[in-house]
C-alpha cells in the first residue's frame, strides 16, 4: 500500500469517500484536520503518490498545501467536484495497479489543481493553465475534452457558479461574491448566474436566507 490520500473534512463528502474506500486495499486513506500531523506521516516513508483532497473551495488559508515538497509526487485538489474527482480516482487506480500514468494524465491532474487554486483570478484562461504544464493551448484543449468531456470555459464557469452559490448561501454580498469567483463585471456575472441557476444572484441569496 504505497499510495496515500488525505481527505480534509471527510464528513462533507460521504458519497465520494465511499468510492475511495473501494480502493482501500490499494490506498491508505486518512481523514485529517491538522496539516503538521499529515506532514509527519508523509515523511515516514516514500509513496508513489500523495494526495491532499478537500471538497471545500479552499484548504485553510495558512496551510499552503500547494507549496509542500516531499520525496513523493504530490497532488493537492481543493473544491473537488464529480468531474475532477473522477479524474483523480482514475489516476489513483492507475498508479495503484503499478501502471505508469501517461504524461498527459499526470499533467492534467496537476492542471486541475492549478485551476482550483486560482479560480478567483479573472485572468484564468486556457492559455495560462496550459503554460503551467508546458503544453500548447491547442493540446491542452484536446486534453480537456478527452478527460472531462466538456470545454475549459464551461468547466471553469461551472466551478465558479458552484462557489458563488456557496458564498451567497452564507449571506455574502453579491458584489463581493462576483469578485471572489473571478468575475470583474457584475452585470456579466449576474447573466451567467441566472443562465446556470435560473434566478439572479440577489434573488438566490434572499431565497436561501428565507429558507434558513
């Protein structure tokens, strides 16, 4: 068992954890809330792959998970959804079976982590993400269609709207939410949100407040 998966706040993603447990003979699965303890565990031995996973939109601010350096390959994925989780499971299963993941597969997993980490940046685009894994814009676009089955823009848009809904449910002002999820035009954000959710952000926020 030389794969290690840390899951932050596992109680919020029970359905996904069930899928990870199916790999339990191949993967060491640990729920964690303390980064320093997790680091000590990783340093005890060498792993083929170490994964830090959370279904929250971000890891705790002071953790700097993406800056950790170990002797083992590391993937840190925040704001995981069905698409990114499925890609991760595929990668984990491949490594667990002693298969050498294709270069494209490894790079794509890294790119998803980069997208999650930079979702709030309004200059997040296909070319920028492609450059982080040293492939061309066209090649990365093909990778996205292959592994996700949808376009880059649609994927990012869905992730941003998911995050916006969570922030609005908490009662955050619509303007703040707009900028927090990578939009710099409130009108455009409102149009996209209504197209995806069915109501504009302010109505969604009021409805959620009334139901609580």
